[in-house]
C-alpha cells in the first residue's frame, strides 16, 4: 500500500496526527491554540524507518492544516527540515515577529 492511500487520523483527544502502517503507529505530536497548530514532535517506529513515512505524514498534516485554514508553528526539527525542502508549504507558517 502506498502512503498516499493511507488516511491521516487527527486524534484530537491526545493531540496527535497518526498514520497506521502494517499495524505500526507513526505520529506527530501537536498542540492547538485558536487557529494555530504547534507541531512538537514527529515519531516513526523503527520498523517503518527509511520508507518515507515521516515525510508522507508531515505532508498529510500540512494538507490538513491548509484545508482547515490553520496556521503552523513548526517546533519539531524534522518538520522544520521538511519545510526547507518543500517551501511551497511556507505559507502556513505564522509570522511571529509581532
């Protein structure tokens, strides 16, 4: 199964975006305040590493934020690196200068 076909789950109860692949859970930990989502941590289990799961999950999360008109504050180093490689998503980042 391709990552595009796997649905991103927004588990609001525990503030996680989740992907379930082959029975394993990858997730993005976030906090939401008003219309801003703070991405805190991205985690992929060892058995899924090296398969593009983190990138697919971050892209799906960014698509979710974009669709729902939410702003992004990327505190997670993986997400920061992803945004440098994919500047087309930078419109989601919040201007925090004032």
